[in-house]
C-alpha cells in the first residue's frame, strides 16, 4: 500500500522543493524554485552554488544544510510553500558549524575536543508534519546534549545506539553517567518505584539539613569570626533565631549557591528522578542557616557546613556559585 504520508500535497503553485542528501559524510540540500535570482547574507555566498550533477534540471541549486533555513527566510519562502523530497535522508547531526550524516568516531571525537557543545539531531520534514506553531518547517531539530559546568541536559529521545556512539571510550565521564540514567529512567514506569526514588532523595536531603540545623550556632560563630568588623549585635533574637546582623554588602556578589554531593547512590537516585520529573533539579534541597544574597557569605557558611557534615555523616558536599 502506498505510504500516504509521502503523498505530495496539493499546492496552488509549484512548491519550493528540497532534497536533503548525503555528500560524503556530510549533508547538503538540493533546491528547486521558480525564482531566477536569490539573496544571501554577507559572508555566506559560498554556501549556495549551482548543481552541476545529473539532476541539475530537477534541482538547479545546492545550499549548505547549516544555512538552508536562513537562506529560505532571506528569500521570503514560506514554510507552507515548501515540499521535502521523500527520498531525503532520515536524520543528520550537528554542533556549531559541524555536520555529519552519522555519529561517526571522527565526528564524535571532534565534539569531545570542542568540550561537548550543544549537539542536535535533525530530521528532514518528509511528511509535512508541523511544529508547535502549526508550520510545516523544512526540518526539525532536537537538542540531544547540552553540557554546563554544573549539570548536563540529555534529550529524552536519545537512543541506546546514540549513547554508545557518543560515549565509547568516555565511560568515565559525567555525561556518560547522565546518558545512562536517561536510558534507565525510560524503563521506569512503576509509580511505586518512582515514589521510592523520591522518598530516598527527600530523606537524604532532610538528613543533611538536620545536621546543618543542629550545628547552626557553630556555623554562625564561624561566620562572625571571619567577619567580626561586619557584625552588629541585636537587642534580642530575630525571627531566624540569632541575635546578630552581618553587613553583607561585599559589592557585586549577589547570587546563588547550588549544593551537591559525591554520594553515588544519592546522585544516581536524584538523576533518575530528574529524568522522570522535569521539576527535580540536580542540586540538593538544603539551605544554609544565615539568609543572605551575598555569595561571599554563602560560601563561608558552606565551607563550615561541609566540614561538619563530613565529620558527622562521612558525606562529602561540594557547591558552585552563580552570580545573579
């Protein structure tokens, strides 16, 4: 039976035809339209050329796949006037200006050498599916990997084959662990198992928080000793239970502290839960005793809290600061 999704729809006039094809290990787009001229952005003229192949009558132009969307927009081509040849390739990958038909070892090695920039999987729109705005765009782009110094984002559509290709030889990295957790999270559809994971994470956070709360006076003393010239005594304890105030104007140092732990079981549980629930963050749900916007005072408090938790529980904490 004919695949009806590949049936060419009715157009009031000849559509702009696109053919995504493989050229070596890379990808380009052959183009046919009813225009005799075109425009392009300054510096990108080399990404558009005449097709000198055997199919030049069917597709007179070739455009770089990394430029095709911008090129069509520059020339006033509407999404609804495009038609992607069903013979087009199924997927391709890109990061920065690098494009590959597959996750080849050389492409992946280059990605790692570039410190793992945002990696995308692209799907030519051969079946005229629409995006969230209802537009049949020329190809869809899904971000597979986004890496930051504090956490990694892995697209939930990533496959085991893609994980294997991206992490072969890099199984010792945080990215590998996160990818494996994404795959594991896909297999968890038992509400009881999810509730168990959530309870383990919550109880672990509470255990850390209790130790910090029980030693808040020790943390207060540590902060006061570090900045005695900034301390002001209050006539009576305030709502937070302490009788002093610290001048926390250290200049442009307002921001946040994100606390995490090297405990493997907890990290695994939280990461699994994070892949299931988008509202779960990679950092712990704990707070320091002295409320302040100053990352300087947050860091001082954390240094002491970290020491106390290590002594009391044998659990190692670490943190990073983000300026607001």
